[in-house]
C-alpha cells in the first residue's frame, strides 16, 4: 500500500466526471488499498478516486462501523430530505450545511466486479451522496446552503 496525496480545491481533476471501471484486476485492488490508507491517514470517513487524482468511479467509506468499497456506484432510489453540516478532505477546513436525501439505495460493484445494492438513511445516505458527487465533479461546497 502507498499513501497518496489528497487533491485540493482548485485542482481541475475534482471538477471532471470519472470514467467507469471496466477492468477488475490487481492494479484496481492496489488503488483501492492505497485509497484506504490515504483516507485513514487523513482522518477521513470517505474518499473518492478523483480526490487522489484518479478519474475512475471508485469510492471507499468507513461509516457506521461499515467498511464499504463501491465501484461504479449509482443512486437508484432516494427519498426525504436531511440538512446537516459537511466537510471534505479536499476542501480544507471549510464546513457548511448541505441538503441531502434522508434515504438512498445505491447499486455498485465490489473490487472483484460483483454487483450489489446497499441502502442507507441519514448519515450513511449523506456520505454515499457526498462521495458519489465527487465522481461527477461536484463538491459539497457547490451545494452548501448560504447563510441569510
């Protein structure tokens, strides 16, 4: 495993759409392992591949005592509304309130290419949405509720 640099706001890679993963091999596994190491070294809960400069649809998350690896994730169902504060490893100390769905279901693949779905509410739903946004070039600061 290797520690990778976390890309910061201002780097164009964070604003690009990631490409689907089509090859499930040892290089993919190495990247995922590096992402885990990088996320934990930076005290994160989630990390998307663009945050380490790789435009692939890959996310790792450690939320609610669940370690998740999501390859080619897509939200297939969402409902409700929840407003909470968010932050991001790529946005420094910036924090702000963002409205997200209260509940989501995501379809994804694991590191071996097998499909699965996961549903979550409240905090897990928020994290899933936040990380999937990264794969589409969207940052939480784009959705932050402006103070009146």
